[in-house]
C-alpha cells in the first residue's frame, strides 16, 4: 500500500483510521539539559542574507547568511551528512574543522529512521547533536536516482523505497512539511533533475514541473510561517533546464517572480562536459538577483569550487571529501594523493606539510598507508577528517583573498600548485 501525506492534514503522525497528520513543529528555544537529550539554541536574530563585500576584480563576494541556529560566512562549503551524519566524523570534529553548516537529506531521513523518531528527539539538530545550521535537500535527486519503479506526475512522485521496497507517494507540499518537522534552517523544494544528455522536450517538462512545485512549496511556507524574518526557515528555489539556455533563463526568471530566500543551480555535474558545465552555471547566474545567496548543488572538486566562486557562487556541497577519504585519497595543497600507493610505504611526512589538521599534525603517510592496507577503521576516519579540514580551510582562504581583493592572485597560485601529488611523488622517487 502507498503511504500518502495529505496537505490538508495537520501532522506527520498516524492518527485515526491510519491517516497521517501534520502537527505544527515546535522549535526548541533555549539550551536545556534533559535526560539523554539536548535542545539547541534558536532565536538568534533576523534570518536572511547580507552581502558583506564584493571583490573588485571578479564576481566573487563575501556574504553572511543568518539562520535560526547560527550564522554562515560565504562562500561556504557544507559537509554532507546525508543520513544525519557526515560519514566517519563526529559533530565535535566538524566544529573543530570550522564547519558552520552541514547538509542532510530529507528523502533518506523520511525513510530511516522516520519522522516519528526525529520528532520525539525534538528535531534533527537534537537527534544528531549538531547545534549549527542545517540545510536539508528535498531528496528529489535521490528519488530519481535511487528509488525503484518511480512514477512522476505534475501532482508529485510515486516511488518504491530503495531500502525495503515500500511504496510511497509524496506531494511537493509533503516534502516541505517533512523539512519543517526536521526543523532544518534552509529547505529545498522538490524538483525534477534530468541527466545529460536530455532531449529538450523532456527538459522542458521537468523545468516547468520544478517551477510548479516551487510555487506550491512557497504557499506552504507562507501559510505555516508568519511573514516575519524571526526564526524563519529559508526556502531556496532550484534552477533547472538541463543544458538549454532558454530553459535556464525562463526557470531563473520565474523563480525570481515566485520570490524565494536563495537560489540553487541544479542539474549540473550529471555527466555533461566541464566547459559546458561552467557555461551553464555562468549563464544561470546572470538571471539571479545579487542580494540573494547562490548555491551550486553537488559540485565539489577544489578547482571547480574556485572557478565557481569567481563567477559569484556562494554555497557548495559535495560528498567528495569523505567519499574520497574513505577510499584512501587525500586532498592536499599539491593535489590528490592516494595513500594506499607503494611510494608512501616509508614516507614519514604528513599528508600535507601546510595543513594544521589533527591528522597532519599527528601521523605520517607511512602510518596512514599501513592503516588502509590493514583495513583499520582509523585510516578512513583520519583521511576523511583531513579532507573536510582541507575543504573548509580552502573556503576560509578564499574568503580572506576576496576580502583583500587578491582572489585572482590566490586562484592562480592555488591552481599552479594543485596538480597531482602522486605524480610528483613518483617523479621525485
């Protein structure tokens, strides 16, 4: 049987006759200690986005996003905690690395552990013990890439869980209500992401559907939140349109008409050539307002982030730092380094001599290689920790370079040094 979520119902818990009700979420206001549970502070001021400084030599800019759970300096990178955890790392380690915001996924959390568990914990922040801002992705991409036997209509999406095969039907309104129950700070509407290559007819249908779902999502946030900026969840819109400029233009312009708190560029890094990707990103940015944050979804190589910052992108997320870390690849100031490789057997240098993270200050390449080759869990934790630190430190350096009007020089210097550490090591040996 299907699990429908009804927009007219007031709660996400099962009530009489098996119907699912949506109760207004109660947001924790004060830091208090209760048995086995923490309630994190909210109510830190007016939510929104402010441009702090514009670089004189590029479109790069400094900004600040204020949310109910804290402030975020932009440009920023959001470590990805899809299922409520950034893989292999604790919240305390993330804070030590300088993370100001993390990303979770509404699709995964809806399926496991389910909304009832998270509601009883007092929201997602309490459940995962992360006190800072959280952005939740709607899970639209996961529905289209993971779910079985999915069926998409203008009304919503019908799919089978990739976990247990159970059938579900979600309206875009349901997806927003789920994120309201999660109590995340930045919420994303359901969208339809197409792969590359994609026919224009299909891309048009998906783009128009994405716009309709964004409009319906805006209605839900308007109805359930007072039209004030205090403690308000921020709703972003998603620009789709595949690689067709006219579709991207229409989508961006109509999202501006709908009026959202920020704009994401979706449907990139889905198989298209890199030069086409940059062209689409740059083109789409030209139709987005300057006074709102711009979020490039899922793009995550260091050199790609720097290129996008120069174009005026403010926010990034990607699983790459931890996914690569779990497989023994480290990002360094000289490029990627695969620690399993034989040249590091007796290399007693840190992963990156310029890095101040716990891994680099404490362990050698030789030891890390030993950990991976003996399948010790500590190895993947240490390299993941280093990679997340590297990304967040890169963003800090980018912000400082923008502040000093030296971003172009920083970009040239970084890219000239950032080649391939494995190649350099092989040549040195």
